C-alpha cells in the first residue's frame, strides 16, 4: 500500500512536471511564435475582407457607354503611351485634358472641365473623380514581359544620367531643371520616381567600382547578369522595392492598392498580401470585378485587335460625344499644366505631337482615327527605338536585345511568374474579357453594316410606299363617304 502511494506520488509528480513543462512550452509558443503571426494574419484577413467588400459594392452601371470623363488607367510598360499619343491626343484637344497633378484636381461633378484623365495613378483615384460620370479604360500585358520591360526601362532611363561625372552633379542638375520646369519632372511620376533613382544610384556605384578596379574588366556575355555594369535581373526581382512596386503591379493598380494609392491603408493592405499570399485572392477578386466594369480592356500582345477595338469602342463614342458637346459648351477655364505622357515613359522631351493641331473630335471619324493612328505609331516607335539605342550605348556591352532575353534561364522566368501570380491570373481573365468583347464587336460591326443596308433599302422604298398608302387611304375615305351618302340617299328614296 505504502509503496504504491509513494510510487503514485512520484508518478504524479512526474506527470505534473510533464504537464507543467508542456503547458509552459505551449504558452511560450503561443506568446512568441504563432500568436503574433496568427493575430497578424487574422488582422490582415479582416482588413482585406472589409476593403474587398466595400470595393465590390460600388458598381458602375452601363460600363459599355462612355461617360463624361475618360480615365485611362495606364499600367506602366503596357504600351499605353501609343494609345495616349496616337488615339487620345488625336481626339481630345489639350484643354480637355485634366490637370496632371491629381492632388490639385478640383472637380465640379456637375460640369467637369476636363474629359480625359490619363495617368499611372491607380484605381483609387476614382475617389477624387466623379465616379458615376467616369469611364475607365486600361491595357494589360503578359506579366513576364511587363517585368522585363520595367527592369530594362528603369536601367535605360537611369543610364541617360551616366553622362555626368558623379551623382552629386546629377542631383544638382535635376534640381536646376526641376525649378525651371515649375515643379514637373519625369522623376516625380510614379513608379519611375522610385525605380529610376534606385537604378541610377546603382549604375553610378557600379561604374565607380569598375574604375577603382581598373581595366581590363571582365563583363561576361549575359546582359541580364552583368554585375559590373548594372543590377542583374535576378537581384532586381528579389529586391524589396521590386516586391513593393513591380510585382503584381497590374493587379494592385487595378485594385487601387499600389505604392501610390490615394487610399489611406493601402500600404498596410499591400504588405498583408505580400506576407500572406493566400489573401491575394481578395485583391484579385476586386481587380477582376473592376475589369468587368470597364469600358475597354486592351491586351498588349493582341496589338492589332486591341487598337481596332479601341477605335471602334472608345474612339467612336468620344467622337460622337465631342460632336455633341462642341455645340453646347464653349467654356475653357483655368488650366493646370497639361499632362504630358511623353514625360512618363520617356523623359524630358517636350511633347511635340499635340502641337500639330490635327483634326480633333469634331470632324474625326473612326476610319480617319485608325489612319492617323497608323502613321503616328510608326513614327513614335522609331523615335522610341532611337532613344533606347542611344541610352543602351551608355551601358555597353550590356544590351537588352531579344536574343539576350531568350538566353535568360528558365528558373528566372519561373521566379517572375511565381512573384506575379496575381497578375498572371488577372491577365488570363483580361484576355477572356477581351475575346468576348472582340467577338461582340465583330458581330456588331457586321450587324450594323447589315442594318445600314436594310435601313438604306427602307429609306429608298419608303417615299414610294408612303404615296401608295396615302392615296389608298384617301381613296378609302372617299369610297366610304360615297358609299354612306349613297346609302342615305337610297334610304331617303325609300322613305
Ligand atoms: C562631382 O563632379 C563635379 C563636376 O565635375 C566635381 O566638381 C565634384 O567635385 C565631383 N564630386 C565628387 C564627390 O566627386
Ligand atoms: C557565353 O559564355 C558562355 C561561357 O562563359 C558560353 O558557354 C556561351 O556560349 C556564351 N554565349 C554566347 C551567346 O556567347
Ligand atoms: C513607395 O515605395 C518606395 C520604394 O519602395 C518607398 O520608399 C516609399 O516609402 C513607398 N511609399 C509608400 C506610400 O508606400
Ligand atoms: C460662348 O459663350 C458666351 C457666353 O459665355 C457667348 O456669348 C458666346 O456667343 C459663345 N460662343 C459660341 C461660339 O458659342
Ligand atoms: C465658364 O466657366 C466659368 C468658371 O468656371 C463660369 O463662372 C462661367 O459661368 C462659365 N460660363 C459658361 C457660359 O458656362
Ligand atoms: C517637333 O516637331 C518639329 C516639326 O514638326 C520637328 O522639327 C522637331 O524635330 C520635333 N521635335 C522633337 C523633339 O521631336
Ligand atoms: C474640320 O472641320 C473644319 C470646319 O469645321 C475644317 O476647317 C477642317 O479643315 C476640318 N478638318 C479636317 C481634317 O477635315
Ligand atoms: C544592341 O543590339 C541592337 C540589336 O542587335 C543593335 O542594333 C545595337 O547597336 C546594340 N547596341 C549596342 C550598344 O551594342
């Protein structure tokens, strides 16, 4: 008995010890590891769900009809510049463009002075626009191509500064230019205002290192991995700045959660999605809904079809809207500095194309618009490629050619795809929308052609038939009258 008791007590103690230790461990674990994480996750999840549900509520009706204000949500590196210069600039005169700086926007929702808002700002700008009177258009691009292009363009623009002896001199010069331009400079436009200075600093430090080392310098033969000249692609895509600004950039822009958002909690929400990728589905859902409600969604890769659809869907409506408005309104009010897209994708070249006052809205047609577009785009491409070649010379032997890109290892491509999983989904979705709308447009175009023919036949025939109907009617009336009076006469005769 006694022995048993002792043994029981020992057992008890042993058990207690275990239980205590286990409990302590649990508490520690709960305190240190999972609790913060779980709490953070729960907090993130709640915030995102709340944001998503309010974002999904706002539904724009009649998405397919052009409203008073056209908001071109220009996702960087999707080829939007050609749409701006070769379509929108040909349609809207300068005074119809909204002032560039969004925080200076003062809209009178009753009578907005401007009709066109083209910007890299994200969807949250809608909170400053007359939402019900705004139509949104955008263009999406294959995410891998977009990341490559962003990388190349950041370096390309940064390389233009290598003419300077050092960074101090660059910054001095930029400040001088800035004060001359009255506060507007390329490097103040998102996202280049972060990406270009980042690459610029990097290029200068690599150049300095190269000089310290002295020649001959071994560069290697892979332009995307040339440490001596520029930040290798691999380092770029894994950098926190790229995580914040470049990856899933289209989804965040359409959702309104970019680094440049007007929404107060955007930064926190974006960080939530970056740390808890599973929450990305809520952002994606909102972005998809927004695409659904847009007037137009183009696809960079389907360039011809996209341009044709833009002319027929957006262009046609802008033309008829402007034709209607030139009759009623003749008021041009206070102008901010006109928004020049050339300063977005390129730098500091004065906007030339708009100065030639070609046919704007009034007597433009869709056919003429397409013609204008074709000539415009070829000259734009030529000047772009010249500029690019000149910039890339400054970082030679690195050269971002198609051949060099094809040699980038599959691993890097796979990494880009996985870092842009939301954009991959959104792009797939955009393509579906595009295909559906494209089919509709083709049907409508053919349909309206047929309608036109039918209509013409009707109008050709109608005058003749009207005459026939008219005379038949007169004849009928006369006949009835005659018949009645005859009857009356007969009855009189009878009486
Ligand atoms: C940068 O370049 C300028 C102009 O050549 C020169 O005066 C200045 O001393 C340089 N600064 C540094 C830190 O090297
Ligand atoms: C680049 O260099 C590697 C060896 O360093 C070589 O195997 C490869 O063929 C070269 N590629 C080209 C396109 O020159
Ligand atoms: C935007 O991104 C840049 C670069 O990562 C960062 O310095 C800046 O603080 C960010 N701004 C916001 C509002 O998140
Ligand atoms: C423009 O508006 C003013 C009134 O503000 C009017 O007197 C003038 O006739 C208008 N001009 C045209 C061309 O409609
Ligand atoms: C023209 O715009 C000014 C300033 O917004 C306004 O005061 C004026 O009434 C407008 N005139 C017409 C004819 O719309
Ligand atoms: C602007 O246009 C004029 C004439 O159309 C042309 O001579 C000039 O080279 C252009 N400037 C730029 C920077 O494209
Ligand atoms: C547009 O119409 C105006 C007259 O309303 C005319 O002077 C001008 O030449 C026309 N432009 C084009 C390109 O047809
Ligand atoms: C880069 O490659 C392109 C196309 O192959 C070529 O035209 C250009 O001259 C090259 N640039 C440099 C700086 O080597």
